[in-house]
C-alpha cells in the first residue's frame, strides 16, 4: 500500500431535487492511478469539482498530505498541487501554444521562458508539442497535450483527467498512457475518469465506483473483469447485444464517388466516398469527430443535396432528392446533435414525434395535422424504447441525454426504415441505455434493414458492425470485416497518430 | 423556461408598467397623469361620447391586426420583415390604381374584389424584393425591407402629386376620393359600427392564423423553423421557401390592409396617407405574443391608444409625440419584463468557471 495523498471523508453535496454526492469517502495514494467510475449523473463531475475547488461540499472534508484541504477556488486547488484537464478544452484558437499556457497560469513567467519550459516538459514526458504553433491548427490530441502540459508546469501532486481519451486515436491513447505511467512513477497521483472499462483495466491500479452519488464499490481493475465493473456501475446485470447470423441481402444503399464541398467554414469536404451496404448488414464508420461525419449524414439525409448519381437507394439515384422524399422511401437518419437538430428542444415529445414521423406515419391529412395519432405515436416510442418521462406532453429539453437519444433513435426505428443511418448513437448515454440502443440497432438489421453506424467509440463499432471502415478528412477507407480487426489495424485505418505531423514540423 | 402563465402575464405587466411610466412622463409635461391615463384608456370605451369612439377602435384596429397577423408568421419563423409600412403603402397604391383606372365604371361586383386582389399583390411584390434578395444574395431582410419603406413613401408622394392626382381636384395633391365612388368604396357594412370589410378580413385572418399555427403542417414548420432551424431542415423544411412564404404572407396582408384603408377611412391616395400602422403592428405582434388571439387583443389596445391619444391631444393639449412615445414604451417595457422573467439579475462577482 502506498502512502495516502488525498483522503475524502463523508463528502455530501445536494442540489435542489437531487443529491449529487452522498457520504463519499475514499483515499488516493501517492503516485496512484485511481479510476472514478459511474454512469452519467452518478456524481463524478460534482466530486471532481469539489476536489478542484469549484464546488463546496455541504458536509464532509478532505485531507491532502495530512493537512486539511478545503480549496475556495481552482487557484487555491492549483496552489495546493491539484491540476485538472477538462473534457472540453479551454484554449484560444488564434494564440500559440506558449501564449495559451501563459494565460492559464496564476503567476506567469515570460512567454520566452515558457517556450523553453514547454519544450523541456514535452520532451521529458514524451508529449511532442511545438510551443510556437497556433492552437487552431492542432489536432484534438495535441490540444489535450497543451492542457496537460499547462497542468504539469505547476508540478501537480494530483492530476484529474475527465474522459481524456474520447477525442484520441488509439495511437494517441498509447502516447497518453505512457505519459501517465511515467508521471505516476514519479509520484504524481492521477484521478482518471472514463467510461471505457478496457482502458481502465489497462491503466489504473484502483477504482472507485459511484452510483446515484454514493460509493458502491472499490475494486482493482487489473483483476476485475470489465463486465463486472459495468454491472457495479449500473447495478444490474448487463445484456450484451446479441445478433443472429445474417445472410447478405440485396443491395440497399450505394455511394458512388460521393464528393461535396464543405458546407461552411468549419466543415469538412467529402472526397470520393464509395461504399455499398446490403440489407441486413451493419456498416460501422469510425473516426474522430470533425472528419466529415456530419457532412456524410447530411448528404444521406438530404439536408445537403448532392448529384443524383452519387447516392443510390434500392437501385435508383436519390442524391438530389429532398429530405422527405427519401424519408417516404425508407431512407432514415438520426443526426448526432440531439437538441436542436434531431429534436426541437422546446417542443413537446408529441411535436417531436411528428417532426420526422409525419411522412411515413401518415400524421397529416391534406396538410392538417392529426394530433391524436401523433400523440399515440409518441406514446408508442416512449413505451417501446423505455423512455423515462412522465408523458408525451413534456418538452424534449426536459429529458436527460440518454432518454432523449432513446426517443430519437426509437422514433426512426419505429418508422420501419429500409436503410438507417445513425451518427454517434450512444454519445453521452449511460451504459444501460447504450446497450439497449445497440440491441435495437442489431434487431433492426436482423429484420432486414441496412444500418450505418457512425461513431467515435471503437469498442461499440467492433461490437455491432459486420464491416468497418474509417472516415478521415472526408475520405472513407476500404471497408473490412470487423471480426478479427486489431486495435493497431484500426489505428492505421484511422490515419495513425497525429504526432507524426509534429515530428515532421520539428525536424 | 418561463411558465405558460408568465408568458401571458408579462404583456399585462408591461401594459401596467407603461401606464405607470407614462404617468410620470405626463406629469413631467405638466399634466395630471391620472386624468391623461383615464382619457387615453377609459374615455374612448366608457365616456359619454363612447358611441362615437367605439367604431373608431375597429377602424384603427383592423389594419393593425391584419398586418400584425402577417408579421407573426415571419417573426415566429425567424424572418424579420420590418417593412410592413412600405408594403401597406404599395398595396394601397395598387388597389387604388385599379379603382382609378376603371372610374367611373359602375360594377362593384368586379371592381372591389379586383382592388382587394391588386392590394394583396402589391404588398406581396414589395415584400418579395427583400425576400428574393435574401434568398438569392444573402442580404439582410431587416435592412432591405426597412429601406423600401422610404422608397414606398417617395412613390406615394409621386402618385399623389402626379399620376393619381384628381383631375377635378383644382390642382390640390391627392387622388379622387374612393369613399365617394360606390363601386370602390369600403364603407361600414352596418352604418355607424365601423365594421368595414377590413375588419371582416382581420377577423378571418385571425381565425386562419390560429388554425394554421395549431393544426396545419405549415404552421408547425413555421414554429419549428423559428425554434430550431437545424431541426427544421432535418424535418424537410426548405429555408428559402420558408423565407419567401413568410415574407409573402406578411406583405400580402399588409397590402390588403392598405387597400381597405385607402378605399374607406382615408378615401384617397395623399402625401400623408400612411400613419405608421406598419411599424405599430410590430409592437402589436410582440405584445400579442405572436399568438393570433393575443394579437387581436393587442391590436384593440393599441387602437385604443390611437383614439385616446387623439382625445388627449385635443382636450388636454398633449403633444402628439407623447402618444408615439407611449406606444414605443409599450414594446420597451415588454422587452424589459421578458428579460426579467427569463433571467435573474445578480449583483457581485461571477463564479470562476
């Protein structure tokens, strides 16, 4: 057992209507890599915000290195040696790496001194980063390095990392893990928050599991099976998605040289995408967000019309058809952004059911809406997909992310699509809801629909796809059978680690 | 999210607040605030001479409601037509042009309906200019529609002094009086009630808008386009078509309102034909929460301030600008009350994020 660095004792924090943390106690040892596990809403964020001085607990206290630790604000936490890398970066695109780092420091030295310091630290920990580059040009992985180095420059004794790998390629994850192990070897403790249990098993030496704000278990992730940890988080036995062996069906959707210019300044152009999907098949498309996923979905849904012969559906060219024509024919999509794109936040679930259901479900007659039928359809979705809500008259905004996602996916699946395209089906959704959504997608394919799943979560894609391909900078790789693909192969398909670029520049 | 109750309580509070602030304003002008407020809001309805003023409320309210109903479609969909005043003028010119061209033919069954169509068409065309420019070239419809108001005003004076001048008018500016041309006149349907065709059209527009917004797919798409533009595209709404439709509806209704005004209460195309209904209707639309029934109520209230303001002007010597100020204050307080129902004012330091 290592010496204890940070002790949490009986931390409780209540918000109106919900207890975010209930009597949370555990220890983090010096140099320990400690995982914090839990579903969305289990109270992980509140807990780390408490440690980082953003939230004051209602009761309970913390001890750091044997001394009472009650930071009033993040600056106090940083002075005490606690650093945090947030899931969403807070960097200025137009400034250089060094300037960004200076801005985040409490007692900044001159930018020139910082540049030297950044080079030293980045060499030391194997995090290639050029201090003079503009942040706007960096990849997500490189931006994260900026945040990490900003923390490391303050010599932290505890580094909190919130979902650090969600934006990284497998190679970048490897680089990050090497760095974290090195830090740990030097005595810096790491509190690591992630949904990805395989990563936690590979990296962490201890884990604390939160459920509904309370600690329900502690375990050693190196010896506990990921499945058992997932069940501890959820509190119930998880159903793995099952699927029947499917014979290859008829050709359902074919893209032939699909190209499109970027729809706006920050968009990605689609470049010569050619792929075919058969009925009953699940095609997984992997890749880090921002590589053309949104544009691909828009080209398929009809929101961004392309040349007619670039998209073939059931043997006819549909690339220039409007949204509702495609929908009427059975080509349905579920975009990534739930609030504001897939659903209107301030409209009721009935209205949102109508939003895409009006065409195929016959919810309008001669332009006049049939509200009773729409309400009935909304109720069917709520019942069929276990959407937790008091009823269809509630607004989309009032649902939690996972519940709204179940509603959005359910809305399309209940319309019996022939081809279903879904972008990030389980993004920000807790484990139980994610499993239910994946199962629904597989059942849909079993019933003879062609399904295209676009996701950043490679584990998810490996679990449900028949074939896998990668989308990088608007180009789609050749699809390969998903069974038997190794992480390295996937990584190569995704275009490898972005640090190749950096090494190139530094040379 | 403010509750449903607050959404409707806010306009009422704004009216009360406006009376209060207006009271201070009138006191500062050296008038007795209580008597001024009573003159404006109470006398037109309940005084000894209310029989004279009540029809006036219908006459003033009808164009406001007609225009505001049209604007409410665009405002709900995020299409900002600020130039209803111009569309109102052009509608009046086009409608009057039909009547003047056919003068003195005696065929009311033909001429009056034709004038209504011409009025709607005129307003529609004037609104299509900013609409098409927006769709084609991405210009800002707020600026273009607003600037076209001034173009329309020039057109109006050109007509009043030139092409449409009354040949029997002894050189005075202004057209023939349409109210005295039986085939074209828009007079009270029942004498002395103020109930002319414009009032009928305004009520039909209210019902039409109510049904469309609550029961028709187009109304649903209008609301969707305003609340969540990306979701609207995903639902198959064509943004360009939505812009043109909303501009078209508001332009046509403003044009019809102009026609009814020129054929009845005003009677002729004159230099000072327009009195700002197109701008006041913007206040009416927002005060009515963009809801057809709300607009009906707000239109009546705003008409009241016109009538009551007129009385206050003649009886108490209040300057006309004070009434315009009061009307503007209504929108201002509504916006202020809305901000305060949606957000809480907090003093002191911001928490570190």
